[in-house]
C-alpha cells in the first residue's frame, strides 16, 4: 500500500473509492471492499481517495472520529493499493467540481465507487449524477446494523456522546 499526501498519481487504470471515511465504519468498509474487489476483477490497482480533515469537520467543526494516521491504517488493512489523502482546506473547498474530475481522470478509473450521498466541489455542486457523466459509477448501498438503523459517522458520534462506546465500536467494526 502506498499513501500520497496531496501527491499527483497517474495510473493506466484503477478502481477508486472516494469519501471522507471518518471512522472507517462498516458502511465505509463496504465501499472500500467493493472497490478492492472490482480492482482485482479488472486487474488494476485500487485507490482510496479521502480527505484530511473530513469536510464536515472543516465546515461544521464536528468531532473527528479517526485521526488521519489511524484512518490510513484502517483503510490499508482492507487491501487497497493506494491511498490519496487530500488536504481539505479553504483552497480545496472552493475548487469547482470540474477540477476534481480532472484530478480523477489522471487515475484512469475503470470504475468509481461512492456512497449515494456523495458530493464534491465548491458548494457541493458535484454529485453522483455529475460524476456519472465522466466515469462508470458504482453506488454502494447503505449499510444497516442488526437493529435496522443506518450506520453513519453522525450516528456513531451520537453514540459516543451518549456514552454508548460498545455500540459505537460495533458500528466501527472494532
């Protein structure tokens, strides 16, 4: 596994999983594992494209569930070939969605895997439909816990706030 911090990576082909992946919870793991499987099927490298800090921390100051070193470690354990960590700052947050498309194009994706609510670019102008104009998109369905509730970083933060560490660890896959 190779990690690039704001580096330029060029590949002849790839399968990319994109997301904040804060917590690398079971839902995030499903997105990443799906990309790894597809990359093996297509015999191209798998790439995880993530952000530090996560956009919701940058914009709304929400608690970060996983420091970047831990996030990278947890992602690496899922078998990815490359992890790109973009510094999410004022410059990055104001980029038009076309800039992100241009960046992804250098990886020549066979497929891009995201969650259904994925947005990118200035004012979240880019979405799954916009991404689909340029790349083959695979939307990973949401993952639910045994009780039928959606697994999300927001829910995990609430569980931690409520003191329910056992449940939060379960959703994180720890």
